[in-house]
C-alpha cells in the first residue's frame, strides 16, 4: 500500500516543490521582524544541565563522525540529561530543511548534497556508544525525488549490520508527494515508526505550512498497514493557541488511525522569529491530558512540560513492548 500522494508529470511536480521551497524561505524572512514579547517562563519550566563527561564525549563523537543531532539543531531542553545517558537523536540528510515551520529551530534553505557515507558513520556511532535503542530523524528534503526515504533505509540497514541487537526508531518527515517513500522506509524494518502531527489542524497554516493534517494521519495509518507488528507513535505540542477540545480531537484521530503511543509537550519558542507561546500549560493539566489519552486506548502516553518525541525513547520502547504483550495476553486468556 502506498501513502497518499499526488500523481502527475515529474517535471511539473519538481517545479511545484521548488516554488514551495521559495515560498517557505520568504516566510522565514517575513518572520525576522517579529519580536513579540515572550510570556515569562513559569517555575515548572526548568532545563536540566549536566556536568557528566559523557555529554562532551557524545558531542565529540558526533563531530568526529560528521553527524548532526536534532538535540542540538532544535535546541532541545533535554540535551544534557539525554547525552549524559548516551542517548542522542541523530538527524540525517543534513542540517538544512526545505520547510519553514514556525515552531522549529532547524535552519531553512537550500540543503547540501546528501552524504553517501552518513549511514555508515551513523552505524559506527551506534556501535561505539553501545546503544540498545536509537532514534533516527531528518530534516524535510522536498528537493529529493524520494524525500530521503532511501537514505533512511540505508541507515537502518547499516545499523542492522553493525549493531544487530539495537532496536531502531525512525521519526520521519511527511514524504508529501513522494508516493513510494513510506514503503521504502517500512521495508527496511524499523521497530518504531514515528511521525509527529505537531499541532491541531486549525493551526497548520500558521504553525506547520507545507504540511497537511490528513496526509500525516494517513502516513501513520499506512505504516501500520505495511507492517502490522510495527509500533506507531506521534506527538503534539501545546501552548500554541489550541483548545482542549481540539487536543481531544487529535487524540481521537490518532486512535482512529491505530497509533500506539502519544507524546505531548509544552511548546518553547526557540527565537523571537518563531511562533509565540500563547500559554504555558501547568503540570496538572498535562496529567489530565495523559489520563484522557490512556482512556482512549493508547498503549503508552508521555505528557509533561518537557516531554519531547525522543525523550526516554529506549525506556518507552521497552514499556511499549510490555504493554502490548500484556494486552495480547489478556485478550488470549479471555477468548
């Protein structure tokens, strides 16, 4: 089964992609003058810093192997904590994105050529760090015919060869208008397929231009159709102006598309050019969101102010496995 796509003349499609990149570059330029004052950060938003030498060791390894991490590029608040535990989310396909999402700190522009050695370098890092679980993500590469799907598949293959015991989670872009891309990634047999909806559909035009809510949901559904035993995962940010009812609707949509794992975290504005924080959601409201999500049947829910897609990914994967096994066992005993 293919993910949703738009068929047509390849030259026309490439021209449309280039026009879309140019439009998004203009959107970034327009945002440079936006300097709305931030809301004061509440006491529950505290970034954890670590003096653990493993943080610098992880940084040096990434530099030596010429690897990018979303931890650094997206200014993740959990970097020190995760790197002290030797967990880093590697960002393949370069550090320049062809989209200009209003929440994201990754650079937008015309990307460099794809590094053919990157999958091997990534596998070397996984083996050297002795990772039990690795998360691979990427920038959007609308400029590539397959959106970078083949590079994802090669990266998974290299890790399987160098570190066969390591479980692999992919956090992919939407591969919009790349009809065979999803099948390429799923065919490489990742253990977890993650694609974030990021926000509620009403805010897509402002927050996630270039993406389509229905397409992203279809991508998650189709990943499960291609690999029924695959774990699926998605996440959203709150604090961008959404309502609780809109968050509930996103939960319902994800469950209707058979998604196993939901993450919900507070949006934190990377720079004054980016979308403004409309509200800081208190911890007790995150607990309410988590309860409502569990009641809808998700295998696992992570909801807190500093929750991010890859935060505690290894531990969460083990919990996913255990919860699925528990439910399968309950179903079997009750049959």
